[in-house]
C-alpha cells in the first residue's frame, strides 16, 4: 500500500508541470491579445474620428482605420490619419474646437 507521502509527491509533480505550462500559454497568447486590443482600439478610434468629421460636414463612409500620426501630433493636438471607404483624411483634434480636416489623395 503506497504511503501518503507518495500521493503528496505526485500532486507536487503535477502542479510543478502544470503551472509552468499555463504560464507559457499565457505568455504565448499575450501578443495575440495585444494585437486584438490594438485592432479594437484602431476601430474605435476610426469610429470616433469619423463621427467628429461627419458632424463638421465631411463624408466618411465605413471608416476602416485610424492611425495616430505621432510626428505631426503636439501636446493637446492629436493628429490622426483616417481611412474611410470613400476617402482618407488627416484630422487634427484640438480640445474644445472643431477638428482641422485635410482630405488626402
């Protein structure tokens, strides 16, 4: 008949094998999760920026992408490159003001 110590050792062995496997799985899936979150953020940004320019009379059908233009952005002035089905725009968002919109060919 096996002793109680053998059962404890088996549980420790299983725990020692399972925990690193779960940590590895979490690490491997992190880039995919980050990419999904980034894609979702870009989609939400596209919708938000498109809503802003539509309110100002610009046509933006089915916004597909909005990427922040880091080089053109300044403190309190964020510049986005907005891609819509029918056009692309460079949009400068300034708090408490209308967006400055430039159509890109």
